[in-house]
C-alpha cells in the first residue's frame, strides 16, 4: 500500500518529542515501511534516519498566529496535494481545517482518536462522522467508550504499541531512584510524585517538557535539590537509560490518560508502574501495574513498597503484547477491510482489539 500519514503544520518528528502522538507516528511509519509499504508523512521535519518520506506542503506563514487567514492559507496549500497515488490518508492530530479540506480528496481516510472527548473535538468530529469516507479508530478501551457515546457510532479499537527494541530491559530488580516522565502541568500531577518521594525519602528523577511554566516555577522548582532532580525534556534513548536504574515509575496523572504510552515504555524496560488508575488504561490488570482508584499520593506509599518484589521480566512480558508489530498489523488489516468495503464488499469493521487481532490471524487477503 501507499499510505499518507498526516500530522500538521510545523510539527517536528525529531526527538525529544513534544507528545506521545509524535512518538506514535514515527514508530508506526517506520514499521509500515519495514513491512513493505510506502509511507509519506506530512510534517515539518524528521530524523535523518527515518525510513519514511517527509512531505511539507505548508510554506512559512506570512500571517502571525493561528488566526483565520493562517488556517485559510494552510487549507489551500493542503488541498493542492496530489493524493491520487495513495491508497489511504490517515490523520493523527487535531487540525479541523485540514480535515475539512482533506475530505474533498474523496479518498478513503482514517482518523486516530488520541485524545479524550471535549466540546470542541466532539463538535468537529460529529460533523465528520457523517462522512462515509472517514473511519475513526480508538487507541484504548477508555477512548473507545468515550467516543462511541459522543458520536453514537461504532469505533474500532487498535491499542497503541511500542518498538520493544528501543526499550532494553533492566537486569535486576534493584533501583537507585523513582522515575516520573510526562508533560509538566497540573493535570499530569508531578507534585504528587514529589510529595511521595519526599515522604519515602527516596530519590526522584523528573523528565518531561514544561508546558506550564508557572506551574513548574511554583510547584516543582522549589523542591529541586540533590534528592528531587529535574533532568529536562529527554529523548527516548535518554529516558531508556534512566529507566535502567529506576525502581518504579510513578504514574500520578489525575486526568484520564487516553493510553499511557510512557507507562508502557517503562514496563518494557522492566520497571513496575505505581500510580492512580486514571493514569493507565483500566484494562491493564496485571501484577506489574499497581494502581489505586484514589488520587492521594498517600495511597501510593504501600504500592511503592510492594513494587520492589516485581521482577523486570514480569513487566516486560506484559508490555510485549502491546508491540508496534501488532499495532501496525491491526491498522493494515483495517485499511484493507475499509478498501474492500469501498469496492462493494461486506463491511467487516471490528469493534474491539481482541476481535481485530483474531481478524488479522484469520485474514487470507494477499498483500
């Protein structure tokens, strides 16, 4: 297949990534190429060793900001793309004006739902759901339930997956510190991790992009010392190196995480998860994922103590089922079935990831 993955204007696919969506797109695109597909990605830039090709139809903006004129210019530039050669157009970021323009391509299209429901997205996606050429896909059971209720349609589920080769497993259960990694803002709640580490008198390393400078200055910076260390916005390799010496990963987000990609990366590294059930998918029921339904850091004290008994191999084994190969196979199968539907065949869209994986195994469709 020839596939066009769409992010948006000014998006960098170079590390360190600004969010998990960029990491998703890079791993996904590279894996599709590994499987023999031709993949172009709309973004501003990517690493030199990327296996996919970057397409950037957006010239530098002559209008400042993100106002109407800027969006209009981007729509016009996007509509000039020649998409006839692609089998699939797959959107991954929330740029309503590009989605609206792209539907005029009359090309089979997918939109992965990386974010929970909110008023703006629901308004836009409700309108788009009426277009038969656009297929939504959820990244977790939590996201699937939210969007099916909001859009009143069936949404197939393909769980996110990671490239396990990027996350070597630690060799021992011992660790030198607790680890926290995410965007630094109120909803990610690094303060809970700091308070927990201080109570336990354990070192804590904090990694992540500061997206709320005031929150960092008022709630994080005053606690930084030899015990509580902010290591900055790190690359995947740097985070992997941190994970090798971590005793546990603290997942303290108080909002409902759409998936929990960082937590999965830590499990692949052999690091057990300790946190709130809002920070990981509810279907991650496993001994290496120690979560509480309460959102007080005090409720994590005993879980940290229990985590020391969990073997790295146990964490790795759970994470191995959510790998990039399974994820890419799911999307390719969904692409094919949607294309067959467009050709007049029966619609065999799956409603959950278990059915999807069964369908991949049973499918006899030739590549």
